[in-house]
């Protein structure tokens, strides 16, 4: 120990001498934290000698001088390199190659180096107002580069410069004809490929063990599944890939029915690394002119080593979606979609990605894709050498451990390969479950696998894996063997294999119909034979067992209960305890194709409890449900008799006026959870003197009581807002000494791309981690995420809040899908955000547009008046219809607020939910002079871009609900469909941190911003020729956001685009929005007085330079007339999206039905929507603003030489 203490003293000396600001010692595991926020970690086995310091570029190297223990403790790229001349191990800087300056990373770096006054989003203002809790976690550098869609940073949906360059370089590296960067994960890419190849009603051939994104893709597209049942190994409880013969059989079966598949989807490799014969499957598909899609989420590294399988593109597929973050080294939730095909319409891919991706993409995620590509490009043929060597060493050693097996071919037939970097270890012969093995490895050895199956553990070797961690894994497995194998042999304890849970499939409804059809909740004893209305997926391993639209079989039910008993979480299901399942239909329809078969003995194996059987049906036996009273089902231990239980439940109901139930079963007590009518605390009660226990399940703790002889559920004590729970959970996780065999591939920064490390430091990588048990799950939150969302709900006055990693786009889409079924009408303003249109595309809702008041002098549309909403309602009533929902944008981009109090009253009088797109109003209600928030005005659902004025990272938003007429379970199901299954923890933590930042002083935090806005407003109005957007420029609107300054330059005789160029070039001023007649500047928490003075100086220069000349020459910019005053809808947005199309020249498209969304940016309000007739007014407006300098977004031809129209 003395040696270690002496060494640490020396280390601290090195810290002082080399400008290092911290050192953390955990045993012999050392972490250095550099001033520039880089983290360097290493593991030292023997310390006996002083530490010397070398420098190689900007990378500090710590080496020992002993001839016997020359090691570096810096393992930045996970490699130790030996030199011939000094006989010691040093860390070398990577050899720079041609791609050392990835274009998007370079663009971000150049942008951050500029001296600019930012009046745009995000609200943290390049880190000036970054939440302190998150700065402590990841440093300031990520905020400096968390930027919006600035001109020099390109646009993801119409790329022309850095993003286009980055995507082209990626396409070249991966062998694609075109590559798209994805910020919604592979989930988004799989959905886009399905929507682009399958129209509603088309058939998609896919394996039954496909990822949930394939199911959500069918929900969104309306495709019908033609499932292939994969080969299944019951000893491993693992499904294989897809054989070419199975694809051919599915094609022939469809042909016999007079159908042809629109596409084939194959998952290769699977989660366990099993590869399908894509060469032969691609040949089959090409012979039928059917595109082949490959979910290659786990195979982005394929093809970069001679011993790795070939990539999907190398084998001839049309479309491949890769999770670049899994084995390569981009940030979580970033992926790529590659195309190499002459039978797939690339424009369809583009349109689908426009619908599915956030309109505020996070540039850190995009840059990480560029950096990960550049990292591979440095030495693509050898970069995986060390990882392959480690995998071979681990594989050979593991196979020699008694009682431990390794998944290898030919455990499955017909499959050419298993990924050598994916080690699936079988523990069937140890007599313990894989969940127990996982606990031991984690608790005793700090080993975290990628996947825990029912009979195996899967470990991912990646670029950041080091020999020490592999040795630790081998040591842990050896311990399991020596502890359990001999005992298991003596006792004959061998884990039984599982039968395939999806061997028998009976599809009653398409996934889309099952998603939108009316539903009811059926108890676990009643759901057999019902049509499932939700996706039920045990995790691990994460393969759905029951899909929406399938008949619930006894085999599937028993499998779910069994794996739940072993320790798996149940994801996707609205009741993760499996006490009940959501069934499609109301129980009286013909949705039940199968006759109901009573279970003679259904074992409810909940959590770790030994629950007694609950039996359905008569069948002459006495055992019946232990207690049934109205909707109450009690589950009791087998030592309790029926009479006593019934008497107990009856007494509790009567005494406490309880109405409805849910079931939770702790490990040692009967648990009946009953909820009161008023929504207050649940009550757990029984009279057994041996089982008196109070349980609090919400925070995972059991609390005993000695005095009241009953079980009660206590609400959680509110946490202090200064300790945001999700940020705290990430911090705790990073402090642990763990050997990571999971994603992402950068391995907590050990293999982080050097170009991105230089940009944002190493800290973000340290906290860019997957869904570890202690970090909670976004879709079934139970701990830190649940805590964070509850605190957010409390702050914003919601009954429930959901965190969003797909931006407000995702939230608006989810609210529309949750309230509007296909064919329902949605009342909304015609100047709604593009996400409202994409929400109607996904839901199938029909628009009932409100034409907003329009000011032609400013070329700005206002909000929505209550009278307009009432008029729309009455027009629908005359047609015999009623709106399913009303959507209002308040505030608008320019800060104009609608009278939500009156609109909410109107909606609720008709029992219609009111949705508010409050993207620009997350700060409302936090200052006396700010407008009230949407929830404060009585709306049902509000979606906020927390990053716009508050200070979370770009692409992070919140969805708030405060309603008794909206089904929260529908909201949850929609978010499960729309959000990435690999959500980025940094985005989630930033929401938690932004909430905590406001909570510190919610009543005064905006004081300085409001004072600056008032000062700016007063001064700007005094500048000759400059005007400011103020009420009563519009009628019927109660307020304009005082932090949104829209400046009119109509009297200067120059266009707003010219004014923007001058302000940017001469004064470094960047506005949030450039309109045709105005510039909009956003004041936020990071705005400073110096920047406001610079803005005033710049506007004063415009006035002095152009105003007098304009007056003398009579040059005044003419206003525009409303481009969407005349609306003629020919098709619903969904029908227009999927219908066949053609390209028409600009001279031929007048009067045609538009087939794409056309949106001039700025200002970003769509002029023509899919399904609308193209009018002369709209066309003239588009051409005019394009001539002035606006970009044309979303259109497949941004030059407007042609427009896509519907046939």
C-alpha cells in the first residue's frame, strides 16, 4: 500500500506540473481529468517506480522507468504500442490520414471560433447559460458546439456543404451509392426504409424475431407482415437468422394468394451476431424485383477485417441501416442509412426521413458520425486488429472453462458466420440463471455484458476493449465455473431450455389496425385467445414475444411469465407486471378468431415470488381466482385459504372506498395494490402477524412498519431540485470501476474519435452510456428517469411529463397519433409546423385548416382566434363530423400568443382535447411579465422545445399532459413507436439539468433576460426606419413573447436577407429567424448586455446607411399576400404521401395535387402541403421569396424547376 501512496503523491505532482486539474484514485484504477475536459484512464497492476511525463502533440503520456514494468497508464485509444529503441510501452498519437479533418467536425470547429453575438437557439447560448449540473458532468465544450442549423453548418434535409460532404465520404467508405445520417437511431432508419418501400396494404417479408422498429415501421406504413419463423435453439433460447429457402417459401406462399411482397427485411447480424446468407437472399429478391432491406444495426464494423463477415452492401443488398454507435464510435442514437440500389426510389427515402427525423437535429450527433467515419478511414484494413486478437484470445480461453460454453456454428444450420466480436457465453450447466450470473459478475468483478438472455450472457468486444478487461471477464467466468459447476453436476441442476415463444403465429389484424383500434384491458387469466393490442417484449433479450394484431397464445403467455419470473423486465406492455394485457377490441367484436381456451393451471410467476396459481374456468376443480370483486383480482400465497382472502379484500374495499386495482408482488409478501377514486395513495393491506411490511416500490426500497400491522404505499419524498436525479445517476455510473462489454463502441471514451475529442473533450463520452440497470429505461421508467420526469411535471404543472429525444417533432406527432385515428379530423392552423403535417401522415388524420390572420406588411401569420376554432367545429358538425382534436401553435415562431383559455373552454365543452405546440414557449409562466404557459391556461397536451429558450441540448424536448380526456397509455404507445430504442443519455440528462436550473429560482431566473429585452425593445423602436412587431398589429391575440424581438426593415429599401448578411459580416450578429420583411432575435438566459449593444449598433448602422437613401429613392420593400389564403385539399396528407407520383415542371404543375411539402426557409412555414392543389398564389409566393434569397426546403428540387405531384 505504501508503494501506491507514494505513487499517488507523484501523480499529484504530475498534476500540478502539467496543468491537470484533478485525479481520481479507485484502488489502482487512475483517472486524470485535464483542463480541457479530456479524461484519460488506465489500470496499473504494480507500482514501484516514479512516473515520468512525455508529450506527443497535445496528448500527455505517463510512463514508468522500470525495465520490468514499463507500461503507460494512458489507454486513450485502447492500445499499448512497443518501441524498439527504449524497450517500453507508450501511447502513440494516431497517424493522421486524408480524412483527419472530417468536414462537419471542421465546420463546427470553425463556427465555434467566430466571435458572434447569438440571438438564436438553443437557449444556453453556446454554453453561457449551460446548467451547472450538466457542465460539471460533461464540461462546457459540448455546449460551445451544440448549435442550430446555421448557414455554414448546412441543413440535414437539404444538404449542400459540410453535411453533404460528410455523407458522401461515408458512402465512399461503406460502399454505398448514397448515405444518410440519422439522429433518430437505427429505429428511424428501419422505419424509413419500410415506409419508402411499402405502401399501405403491401406485404413485407420479415423474420418473426425482428427488432421492434420493424413493427413500428409497419404501424406507420400500414404494411402487412409475412413472417418467417427463424430457426430456434431451445438449449440457448436464441433465434437464428433467415435462410434463403425460407424467403423463397414466403414469396411462393404470397404468390399463391395472388400477392407479391413489396420488400424483404432481414436482420443480419442478429443481436447475438448470427449472420444470414445475404448473397443468396439478395439474388432471390433481385430475381423478383423486390428490394432487400437489412437491419445491420450490429454490423457497422463488417468488412473492415479479413476475418469479419462481409457487410450487407458488399453482399448485394439494396438498403442497410447501421447503428454506427454500437461497434463503431459515434455517440448513442446516431446511425447511418446506406443505399446501393436501382430499384429503390431515393426521393421516397428522403421524404420518409423528413417525416421521421427531428427538424432540430443535434449537431453533436451528426458530427460524431462524421468523426467515427474518419476514425475508420485512417486505417480501415487494420483498425480492428487488436479487437479481433482480444476476441480470439477470449474465445479460446472461455471455451476451456468447465461448465461454460460459447455460441458457435454449427449451433444453427444454413448460416455462414457469427460475428467474432460478439461472444455469447452459455451458463446452462451451472445450475443458476443468467440473471444470477450477471449479478455476480457485476457485483464481484464490475463486468457489464451487452445482453443477458435467459440462458446466456453476450459480451461485445469493440475498439475500446482492453486486455485487462478481457482478463477480468475470464476471471469472473472462471469463478462462476469453480463455484457452481461441480455443485450443479452433483445436484443435477441444469437450466431447462425454452421452446420458441413465437412458433405459432395467428395474425388477426395488421400492426397498424391493431395500434389504432379500440382497446380494453384484459386480466392475465382472460387474455388467452384475444388479439393483442400492444407490443410485449421481455428485456433482456429485447425480442418481442407478442406483436399488436397477433392472437395471444398459451405458449407465448407461458414464456413471458417464465422469463419474467427468471428476472426479465417486460417492455412495451402498459402493465409491466403482466397482471393484465391490452387487448384489441371491446370484447364483443369478432376480433377473437380463436375460441377461448381456459387455462387449467396458469402460474403467475411474478418477480421472485412463489405466487399461487390463479385458475380460470370451471373444469370441475375447486381452485378458482383467489379473489374476484368487480375489477379486483387478488393474488395470494398458496397457504392462504379463499374464505379468509375474500373477507379481507371485501373489508378493505368497504373501509377505504376503493375502486380499481393494480398488482405488484414483492419478493416476500402478498401484495394487493388498490387505488382510491380520488387518485390518492394506494393501500396494501393484510392481517397476518408474520408479514407486516410497508413497501415503497417507486424508489425500489422496502420500508418496514412496526405499529400499524398493514401494508401501505407511501408517496416519495420530493427530491431537492439541485440534485437532478438523472444527472446524478450518470455521475455515479461513471465513477464505477467497470469492464464494459456493451455499446456504444467507444467504450466510455477509450476509443473516442480523436477529431471529436478535440472538439468536445472526453467527458461526454464517459457519460454516453446505454440503458444500464441503474440508469433506468425511457419507455418503462422506474428510477432516475421516472424521478426526473416527475420533478419536471411538478415544475411545469403537469399531471405527467415525458422526456423526448426526437425533439418537439416527435412530441407533436405522438399527440396527434394518440388523439386522432385514421380518418379522424384535426382542426389546426394552416401555418402549423411541418411536424403537424407529418403527424397527420403517420396517423391518417384529415386536416380541417384554420386560415390565420395575416399581416402582408410584415409577411407574418398570427395565431388562432377562438371564433375561428368555433367556426371550424360548426362546419364539421354540419357535415356530420366532430373533430378528434384541436392543435394550436402558441406562441408562433414570432412569439404571437393565442387565447388558449377560451379555446380550451370551447374544446372541453365538446369533449375535444386541445394540443398546443408550445415549442417556443417553455419559458412561459416563469416571470410576471411573461405570458401564462399552455398548461396554466387549461390545455390538455403541451409540447415544448426545452432547448429553444431553456438550456437543454438541441433535439431534447418535453411533452406535458394535464387532462382527463386523453388516454395516457396511447401517448406511451405512440412514443414507443416514434422514439429511438437507443435514446441518448446526454440529451435526457440535459432535460433533467435544464429543469433543475429553472427550479433553483423559478420566479426570478428570467429577470435579467427580461430587463435586457425591455432595454433592447425601447432602444430599437427609437432607431429611424426600424420597426418592432408589437400588438395590436394582430387582433384577438392577448400577447407577444417579450423575449422574441421581431424587427421590421421594410422602410430601409433592402431585403431582410441583405440586412442579415450585413449584420453577420460586419457585426457578427446571428438572428434566430430571417423573414421576407423582418429579422427575429431571441433573448435567452445566456444573452449578455454586450451582445444587445452590438445588435443595437448594427441596426443603427442599417438605419444610417439605408433609411435616408430609401426615403429619397422611394424604395420600400413590398409586403406579401398570404400564400395559403385559398386552400383546396384533394387528398389527405397520408394518401398524398403514399400515392404514386410524377415530376412536373414548374410551368406544368399549376392545378396539380402536390406530392411533397414545400417550405421556404426562412421563415420555415410550409407554403404547400402534400394533398393540396398547387395554386398560382402559392407558386408566385415561392418564386418571389426564392428570388429574394430564401432556401426551398423539403422539396426534392430546391431550385423549383420542378415539383413532385400526385398521379
